């Protein structure tokens, strides 16, 4: 379908380490199954920072960025009957083949050809994005554009917590109080975990994590985390741990703090692929170690859960889209105190048909 007028779209790209620029792309038409979204809020993700450093293991520079976003639907392709212009939406930003065995099982996250919109050049640090209709979700009234953009990281946490099979009354350790760690804490709380310990080196982040659902906060720079977990669990260790940092030392902590028969779920992105690990404990303690990446139809669960999670507490900085570089610099600056930096843009787009 041809748009009634061509739209000039700024698309933010990291073109060399730590440097952003805007590409200009003109959108003139929509495929049958596509939805055109005017982006209103787009959050910087920890994975964008790995890209900015040139250290993301699967997204090399140059790379357009932005995959946590929300906005207004301004046009839909002829074959779209589930999404309508004027709706406020967020989007599960994956691209899958729909044909491989995994896709046909409904496990699209295991698709042999999985990619993400931003890695294909359709980053959401942009004015507009065209996406496939089945991945578009309407935002309920309790989500603003900004908190709606955080549906994506909340879905990452949802996926990790579901994979960890958190049960009523369990004890949990989360290593890393970044946005994902905090949202894992929130989802563990919703899943009925009783003791939710979160560890980080920033007291400010730990304070926010307590507001999101953690029951205990440990500054792992100021005390020995493994000893503290032993104390908090009467020497047994936690039922489940989550590694949400991506450092070898944190991996060891996630394994060493587990009770016998416990499960560690690794969520962090490892820039360094070399890891030294003594496997004896796997056997003696019958420990499981698993990974969790992204999501697979977890958005509806995350959107429902978000009603009871104060997502706005994660948003520390806001910039207009034009200030992408300043926004990225803020997110990269450890001293900025940033948790989530959000790019916003106004309502000037109007409706297209
Ligand atoms: Zn993300
Ligand atoms: Zn597939």
C-alpha cells in the first residue's frame, strides 16, 4: 500500500564506537501485513551499550539501535485486521522465518533465522518504524508511552523468570540491579517467591530494586555476597539465582550461592567469552545452569503484570530524539545514576491512510 504522502524518517545508528548519527530513510509504502508506528518513546537498553562499546557478541557496528519502544499506529497494510490507526501500541521487535521447525512449534525464539528489527536496519531510535502486525500489542490505559516502552525489558524478565520456574515461597538471588535485574525481582515477587535478594555495587540502584519488589538488598562491594547469602538462608543457599550482569565473577556467585538442586539462570550479555569454571559443584550439588534470552510471546504476560509494577521508577532521564548522542552518553556514564534513559518525541505526525 502506498502512503498518502512519503515520510522522512530519522533512524539513529551507532556508526563507530560511542558515536551516533541519524540516517534519513523515506518511507513510501507498507507491505500487506505491516503496521506503521509513529514512535513516541524509545528506551536505551543495556544491549545498546554493548553495541556502543563495539563489544556486542552478535550485533557489530555499524548498527541501528532501539528496540524498546511505544507509539501511535498511523497506518496499516491492506491485510491487517487486528491493529487500527490511532491505537497506542508497543511491539515485540523480532523477525523470524515462520517456516522452520521451531517456528512451527510456536517457539519462535529458537527460529533458525531469528533476527531483530534493529539489527536489520529498522532501529526504534527513530521517528517511525514499520513492523509486522502479529507482534503489535495495544497499550492499556495504565501504561504511558514511556512505561509502555519498558514492556520489552519486562518481557525479558518475564521470560527469564518463567524459564526459572519460580515457585511459591522460594528464595531467589538476583545479581545485578540494572533494569533487567530489577524487573526480574518484580516478576519473582509476582510469581510468589518469598525471599528476593538483589546484589549490586550501587546503593541507589539497590534502593530502587527494593521499591520494585526485592525483599533484601546486598551491596556486594561492601560485603562478601556468598557469605551474606549463606547467612540469609541459614547456610542452605537460594533455590534459584539469576546472573544479570555478564561478568565471570558474577557467574561464579550465581552458581556458588545455590542450594543443592538449585537452578542458575544466566541473562547477562558476556563481552568476554572466556570463563574458567570448576564443574565439580555441578555434580556434587546437582546444579542446573541455563540461559534466558529475549522472549517468546511473553509480551501479553508482561503487559498484564505491569499493572502492579511501578515501571516509572526506572526512568531516570529523558531526551528528545534529536539528542540521541547526549542520551547515549548519559546511559554510558556510570556517574550519571541512569537506569533507563528514554528518547521521546511529540505528536506532530498526524494520521496517514
Ligand atoms: Zn532491550
Ligand atoms: Zn523460523
